[in-house]
C-alpha cells in the first residue's frame, strides 16, 4: 500500500493527510493522529488537489522540513489546497509555507530557535484550547514569519518569535512554528486533538479492527481466485501477514518457510508448531541452507548481502510456485512503514536511502509475482495490535524483531558456518538472561552481533586470540528512533560471563550504547 498511490477505496471515511516536506518528524505526526483514533496517511508534498480529494480527507497537515521557502526548488504544495474548504494545519516549515503562499513574508530569523522554548498563549479559544497560558514547546527553525496573511491572527508568541502560532478560524487554517508532535512539547497532543476534533470535526473512531476489515476486503478484491505465496519467517511482521491472509482468503494462501541457514536456534520448529497448531494454513518448509550460504560466500558488503539474499528468496519462491496447483500470482510480504521510509521508497524527495531492505528495494525487476504488502502503512506497534485482533498467540505478537536477512547482517563481514554457530549460541544465552531478568517486554529489540575483529584474552593459564561479540538492546516506540536500553549492570555481567565461558571462540563482550539516530538499530 503505497502512501501516494492509495486509492480512496482504501482510505477510511475519516482520514487526515500529511504532506511530507522531509521532516524527521513527519512519521511521528502520522502516529500521533492515529493515536487519537483518526486514520492518517503520508503523501508526497506536491500531490495535486484532485489526488488529495480522492481520499476524502477530513483535514490536511503540512509537515516541517529542512528547506527554506525562499530556496530555489524548495518543495511546495498545490495552492488549491487552501481553497478546498477543509481544515489545514502547518507545522514549522508547513506554517511558513502556508503563510508565504497566502501573501505573508518569511525571512531568516535574527535569532534562531532550537530546543525548548516558552510560548505565551494569546488566544486559547480554538487550536490552543486547554493549553496553559505559558507553555513549553519544542522549536527547530531558522526562518520565521514576519507578518500575517489577511484574515489571520496571532494565537501564541515567544520573545523572539512573535508569530509562534497563528490561525484563521473562519477558514480553519492554522500554523504553529513549533513541533506539537514531539514529547518535548508536553501539550502538543492537546493541540493535535484540537485540530482533529474541533477544526476537522473528526470523531476519533478509527481502530485496528477497521483496518483489518478494509484490508481484508481489498485483498479479496485484488486476489480474486488466484493463489498467494506468503514468505513466513516466524517474526511478528510475516506472522501477522500470514494470519491476515488466512483470515481474508483462507486456503488460497500458501505459506512458505525457508530455512536459509541464517536463523536463530529452534526457529524452524517454532514456526511449524505455531502455524500448524493455530491456523488452517498450507505451510510448506523448504531447506535452502546450502544455496543461501553459497551465495554469501566471501561477501562482506552489507548491501550486497541483502541483495543476494533477496534474489535467492525470490528464486526459492519461484520454484515453490511450480508445485502449487494452478500456480501463484502474488507474493505477500511483511513490509512496514519504517522499512519503506528508510529505503527511500516512501515518496519522491522526502527520505534518504539509509539501507536496502531485501523486501523493499532489494527485489529484482523481473519479480515474476505481483506484490501484496498489507502492512506497508503500519508502524511496528500497530502491527502488534493487528496481530492481537487476529488472535495470534502472545509469544508471536510480542516477539522482538528479527531482520529479513537473518544472522547474515549480524555477522559483520563475510558469513561462514562457524561464525553462525558462535552467533546462535551467544544469541540464545543473551535472550535466556533477558527473559530471566523480566526485561524482554521492557525492551524492544535485543540481539548479539559478531564483530569482524579478534582480541587477545587470557583463559586459565593460556593466551587466547578470539572473537568479540557486541550486545545491542534498544527501547523504541516506532523503530524510526530508538535509545539504548539501560540494562542492569549485574544482568550484563551475567550475560558476558556466560557467553565467554560457554561459547567457544569468544573472549570479549562489549555493550552498544548508541542511539538511533545517528546509529541504526542493526549494525548492517
């Protein structure tokens, strides 16, 4: 489900569109709107009004962005947006743009504001209703509006930003120079709710069950009588896709679990028992360990690893399709919104390509299947909610993410059998201790990484020269940003001691204390 190509039939009756001008917080705006019970969708910033109207939006939000409205080639929206007769909220660059396009002057500010600021609420009757007269907000801007468009009034100001919030209540067009979507603006959610429920007259009734109903109907219509192959890995995303397809089209879906030799311990057994016991699914297990490892022999570049793994998966699925009566026309995948954004596939000009996801940008052009990606517009926590609605067991729904390329991207450098053995053993110990310390549900992703370096150590009376293992543990809401988990030192000590003593070939354990950004969650 592409952001910019979603048809009106796919959008719920109550939808707010977010024009993404490249802000690092654009996806966070989408999440905040959904948290309020209103469906949101990111679209490209230059989408024509006719395309926007097809979604029947209740309102439009213009996101922030790194550009200046005076820059050559700065992103613009269709000016007809302001004549659609629906509420508009501009955030940061979005506010500057709407004011600029409606006749105001925007220039580089004499004093730039980055970080926390205190705003004085001047008019708390509409957008800022319920916000304290002196409120803390999060600023991040170098430009600012110098005068107001006709019909607009000041809603809030700071000593250095006289037009911190503005609005035209008659047109229901508003702008805020700060970021209400971030947690650093304590009353930001009040502002977003005021826009949704007061300006847009939304009811806030959207829920995941509605998404399930709409997506099931869309899948049925698109698939018809055709068969669908679903690549099942045992992770949350692919498991939810499998359960959704089983609910929507029953035995038309064939789930294929590929043992690629890059799995965690016991993964194959877990998948077989879970899906054969809980769902009436046609599950086929393919052993392709030799093929995948042969493809990866001597390959160190992480992008090339992902590309080769993606191509091998497709080759396996193509071969499997030959054994399906009537063949398979579609391939279903558990692509999520963060995957799409990080791969730069969201919409033109709004996101850099951070890494190649084998199920987003790493597939061959001559795929041979039509793709079905029913989770493409969902965040991880929303996928878990959908899994609960579908009746998946808790140990699947709340399982930590596992990358599509598997342990290949946690063995830095070239991948070999002995390295995979070391990594599996380390990972098993790590997760055992995290569960034992009751930290599994308090963290969002925990895993071991085998580094391509060796270090000197001493064991007994002898010198060792063995591998180094890094432990990565993060907490996050949406996997777009993440912080390193503050695991107790005694737990880390136990993990380190067990790994060094029980895993042959490891003599040093280190702990990764990097946040995302600037680091990514996975090392490759």
